C-alpha cells in the first residue's frame, strides 16, 4: 500500500449539504481500513460535533477538530492535544470584530459562545449538534472577565463580504494567528501555532507515517496547509479555486462521492 494514511476534511468533502456520508463513501473507507490503511478526519468542526460521525463510521484512534487546534480520542472523547488562543490576543480580536459590527462566535469548554442567540447561532446549533452558551454580555467582556483562551473564533458572514473581511482580519492579525476561510460564509481564527498541515504533520510523526505515504483531501482555504504537506494533495471539484491550485489531483464533486473515488483509485489502487 503506497498511501497508508488518508486525512479528509468533513464538510463539502466527506459530505455535501445533506450532511450524510453516502453508502459508497462508507464502503470505500471501510475497505481502505480493512486493507490496512488509516483514515482520519481533520476538520474545522468542534470535536464534539465530528466525533459522533466518526463513531458511527466505526473509526478508532484520533480525530482532529477546530482546524487542527484540538486532537481527541474518538472512543473516549478525551482531549489529547490542544492549541488555544492567548486570552489577551483573543480579547483584542473580539473587540476588533465587535467594533466592525461583524457577527462571530467563540469556542471553548465544548460549547460555542455567543453574546445573544440569533438566527445564525440557532442554525449553527442545529447544524453542528452542539450546545450554545449565551453570555448576555459582549464576548470580549466574557473573555476578559473569565480569562478565556478559546480554541477558535469564527465569523459568520454573507458570502459577498468574505474576501473583504478575511483580508482585513489577516492584515491586522496574520503575524499572531492562523486565519482562513473554510466556507464562503465562514472565516475561522485559531492559534498561529497550528493549522491543518501542522496537525497532520504532528499526527504523522506520532504514528510513524512518512509524508509521501499520506493523502490529504479538502475543499476550503483552511485545507491548503495539509494538502501542500501531503505526499498526494487532493482538492474537491467543488472547492475554492486557490485550493485547486495547491493540489496535485482534483477529486469529483463531494455530491458525486469524490472522496470515495480518491480512496479507491489511490488508496486501494482500484482503477
């Protein structure tokens, strides 16, 4: 087996808008594992949101959430490694976002936090399957008063605003934080000590995988670091154009079982 490890993003890579892993993809993942391969998710989702999917698939071992900022054990849910944003930096970021009038959420202690519930947060709670906490005060205040070091800060925007907001946030914080777009409506911020590429590299070193033995596949800007790190970097047909430029291979659309196609062709050598 040439590629012994496959690391996949989840949303718009493993699943489409229906959030259902197709039987074709499930079968491909199971056949790859049965043949001796290791399959791992590395996603922007909260650990608490992605673990149920991993358990339903019967996966064991580790899973990487929050853009790689947290690694946990699938079976127990125990956190193995985490990279949080310094409380002072997080407070400054939140003040900047608030002053610009942009809606955002912070992530800590297994919840996503908002100052006050709204349509965005209620939709996200359903989408993620994770509970929301309302602070009743601005999130920058909550961070300062409770000395919170969040795993992630995420903006939810109209897609027409994304490039402009991403550019502004990067201009101000690129030296101290990792800032990426994961969907046309999302900008995600994590510690600059981590990104998906570093997370996969750390996983590979712990488990003895060589870089050339790894396939990484994704669709969003946050996936570029791991796609560039992998021996075979794969972008989804439905992915961002910049992601496609960073990849060696383009997979079919997520709604056309693109992940299964890559597993079968490159993981199992089924033409």
